[in-house]
């Protein structure tokens, strides 16, 4: 079973980086943005603010400019670290991921592409991820 924070970090990293969404599929990216654009922007701003406060904002900038697997993994690792240290930040990101998922079924397709395994506990409901 995958650590729930890892699942959230992977989902957030993928969804807030437009180039990463484009790589998964332009049509899927457009559908996600159309239905969930405001929430994605809020997630991006939340992450950006947190990382800047922690002195690691450059990781987001680097991943945005060049969303390679290595850069995405470094960003995900930093998000996990920040969520472990700040439960309020973790809860906020989980809430935003849940909102995005509920607004756009295409998000599940993106998570399928990530091949995330395990279970993500969001709010009062368990949102299973693909096996």
C-alpha cells in the first residue's frame, strides 16, 4: 500500500504543472482545466506559497520549466516532507485533490496514467486509486 501523502503529492504535482498534464494528453488536460481550473490554480498557489516559505520554491519553478520525471520526483518528495511537517497543509492539499476529482472524472484518467497504487483517504470517503 502506498503512503497516502505520496498519492496526494503525485496527484498535486501532476495537476498543478500544465506541461505534465499536456504530456498525458492534450484533450484530457483541456477537460481537466475546463472543469477544475480555479481549484487547480488554488492548489498551485497553495503549493507555491508553502514552498517559498520553506525556501524551496525553486523546486516548483524547475519542475514547471522542465517537468522531467526526476524534477517531478524531487518536487513530490518535497511536498511529502512539507505535508509530514504541516498537517494543515496536508489536509488542504487533500481537500483540493478531492474537489478536483469530484469536478472532473478526467482526473481519474490522469491518476491511472500515473499508475498510483493504494488508497487515498480524502475527507469522509475513501477514494480508491487504480490497482
